[in-house]
C-alpha cells in the first residue's frame, strides 16, 4: 500500500473486485461488509471504513452492480445513460469548491461521480474486465498504449501459460 489514499475511482474498482471468482467465497461481501471496511482501511480510508454499517450492504451490492454495468459497456453513450440515471437516483449533486469539485450523495455519489468523470474524460475504452478466464475482476487501464487486458500480473501470467500450452499442443511438441 502506498502512503496516498486510493482515489474514488480506485475505490470503485475495489468495490467491483469484492467479487473475485478466484477466491473462496467469491463474493467477499455476500452477507456483511467486513471485507469492505478492512479494504477501505488498508487503502487509506479508515474514516470512511468506520462509517460503513451492515445496513449499507444492499446499497453496496446495488452500487457494485451499477458500476460493473458501466465497466462492461462497449459504448460510452450506454455508459453515460447508466451513470446519469444512477447519479440521479443517488441524489448526487456536484458542487464547485475552492480545491475542486465535490459531490453529495455519500459514498454512492462519490464513486458514481468518479466513474462518470472518467467516462466523460476518457470514454469506456480504458475501463476493463480481466480477459483471463474465469477471472472477472475490473481495472482501469493507465498504460500509455491503452492495451491492458488483465487485472494483475498473475492473471496475465496464467493466460500466457495457457496460450503456450495450447500452442505446444497444436504443434505436437
């Protein structure tokens, strides 16, 4: 962990990745937000972690589903429609403050706004879902070339090993 707290866009990815098909259980927030509170604390948001309650779980699940829909959109217009409706439902209001923009609507408003800001600036091409089967973790592609396909080095290595074995099998070597 770096000394810098995770950005709100990073928190959105963290929330998405609370479902990890390579973990057991896959949904680390199925019945309580303990994993989420710990993850917030580990990533520089201890104050936010202390505000999370069990009653927030349905909102977190719904928020996670909405953000995943955006990450899976191939078209920026579809993503904008999803985000605009979600921001409206979250009663998110953007305010101009001396140090930048702030959004109301609590955590839901913050994370939706962060994803919306990214989509407005960069489109959806750099929002991704890991291409290594069965992993479905999310990532934001910050590479210069915009060619990232995997959520992490481990998934990249797994996919490369599968491709190598497939090639070796095709050549009969």
